[in-house]
């Protein structure tokens, strides 16, 4: 997926004859023509459908060399067409990463649009700002951009061991994952890592080292993945977010998330590094 800085604003005349790809969303779900239907609708198909106020088209970028748009349709419009809706999570790990990112982008952009049709400061109706990804209020001059929430994810390591935790929400699945948390306003990444690890498992860490990142559109997180060295303390779980946390040897891990998650990628990277170090 390549995202360019050109932004198109929905204008029926601008797309006369255009037959590009459109991802259709409705209230956070992906709309397809049938359960196995294509994820992309053709614009030609849609231009007769996008007639209600609130049915809007948003430029997403280029995918396989073609322009892709997201169209948010209203429930009223959805009722008029033969369609199937699915949540974004239904596609997780089942379609190529780039396509998943594109779907995530579509849902986040249309959700931003839905949430900012009126100004939160003065209540006036907003309009899309030409050439910008922004909704603007002409009454008071405020602009509203899509909001991302940065999260840190830290794999705490101690030699050939790493710290993995079972979260309350994963209790039924039994997965062990990497510690993670939102960055607070006014906080930098390094202090967010130290605070999260201290709060969740009572340990001190040092030398946070950046490994990789991942957009996580549930609803708008950007996951920033780090390794961090254990630097003291005994494990004391908070009992709220974390049920259990343990050290695991790299060659004897519990059930961990798939590699379509950043948590899974961090764990795999750690295992590969330990295995390589042992070979040397
Ligand atoms: Zn306003």
C-alpha cells in the first residue's frame, strides 16, 4: 500500500467514468456484497447507491497501483442493497497484512468522519477540509484530524528468558502476551515503558530498544514494540489488567499470539536472537 499526500474530496463529477476500488463501511463494519464477496466495490456500482446525506467517499491511497477509497454508507442505504457486514476482527490474520492495514485504515477514516460531522467546541456542522485529512468548523475555525493512540509494548528480557503475562481478557484463551499500555499525555515512550512494567508486574526495566511497530485499528492504536532489560524487583501482578506473569525460557514458551500481532513478532524475534546466540 502506498499512501500519497493527495487527498480527494467526494465530487460526483470528478469520478465520472472512474471505476476504481471502494471499501464500503457502515458504522465500523466492512460491507461486502456476499459472505465471500470481494472486499472492493467498483465505484461505478456505488455511485447510484451513494445518494443519502452522510454517504461519503474518502481517499485512502494506492493499492496494487490503483486508487482506493472508503465509502461510509448509512443504515438506510445499507438496507437498500444486498450485503453482508463483518467486523474488522473477522479478517485478522486471515488476509494479507497490507490488505488488513488498508481495511483498518478505511474503518478508522470513516469512523473519524462519523465522529466529527459536528464541532465539539461550538456544535456547528463541519465540512471536509480540501486537500487535508481534516474536518473543519467554519463557525469557530477548529479542525479535527483522525486521532491515533500510541501504545507501548515491551518484552522484558533477562538473559534467555522473557516475561510474558496472561491478561484478564485472554483468560479463556490462555494466551500469554507481551506487556502493553497506552502512552499518557505528556509522557515519552521510555517513561511509558518503565511505568507500564512497574504498574502491571512490579519490575524495573532499563535500556528500552525499539524493535518494530504496528497499526492496530481497534479502534486507533499505534503499537510501538520494544525489548527492555530486566533491572530489578520481584514479579507482583496488578490483578486488574494482568492475572499472571512469569519468566519463560526462549525454548519453552507457553501459547503465545500469532505473528499477525506485534506481540507475536516481538516474541519470535527474541526466540530467533536467543537461538542464534546459542549457535555462535
Ligand atoms: Zn466550531
